[in-house]
């Protein structure tokens, strides 16, 4: 009997291979051939699931965002206000191998997004709602509970936190010995503490 293929499972396996190739070889080194070699399947199998390289990259990003979003839901389920804000901020730093791979994928595709409206649109959606929307909501919750300062609008605080997440993540990838995971966590904890001590 012919083998029954779970197409959703195979598609996810292909996209996980894309993550590995991107992290290892960068955007230019990620080709249909290199992805096929990584999976052990033929380029024809890739063509069955995706139309071209752009479709593969965006699909890989979407799968990453879906998994990140699911993780957020699980981690934040019983939290609110400052506790939820701290969890969300820390979850978006590359503090373990899984999140470091996610960060590499995101940053590598930033370059692609400069020239591609389609990729740029995909990059703005790390699940639903977006990260900045979640940050702003949790900042507002923490401000309403008087857990953090109310001197700044919640949107401004959220934008600063997002900038720190992106900046610290980039510094870690560029200078991992200087910006270790431990230092990233300490710097972000310092920022969160600064916000709470100015009430």
C-alpha cells in the first residue's frame, strides 16, 4: 500500500528545515537546493508545497509566529499587569536556544523586508494581536493597578520596551560574549525595575 503522507506535518518539517538553514547559512545561502538537502527530500517536494523562495520564507516566518503566539497564550494565561508584562518581555529575548533561533529568523528577514512589501507585511504579524499591541495592553493594565509609573502614555512605554527587545536581541547576536543571555536578562530586569520604582 502507498504510504499515507500527512501534508501538514510534512509542510511544518520543511519549514523547520528552512529555519535551520537560515540560521546557519543566512539569507543568501538559503536556496531551494540547500533546503532540499537539509530535509533529504527533492526540490520537487518543495515545489508541491510552495510557489517560490519568497513563499517559503514568509511561510517559515508565519509558522514561527504561530508557535510564538501559542507560547504567549500558555505563559500569560494566569498572569496580568506587571507579572504578565515581565513574562512577555522576557519571552521575546533570545534567552534559550529556541528563542535565539526565532530571533535569528526574524532579524535575517528584516533585510529581505526592506525590498519586499510582502515580507515586510509578514514581519509585522508575530501572532494576533501583535507584540506591540500586547505590550501596550499589559503596560496599561500595570499602570491601572499602579504597579508601574503613569507618567508616560502606555503606548510610549510599550514602544520603548519593544525597542529594547529588538536592540538587545541584535546586540546579543552580533556580540554574544559581551551581551550574554544573562546580561540581556539583567538589563531588561533593570528597565522593568526602573519603571516600578518611579511610581
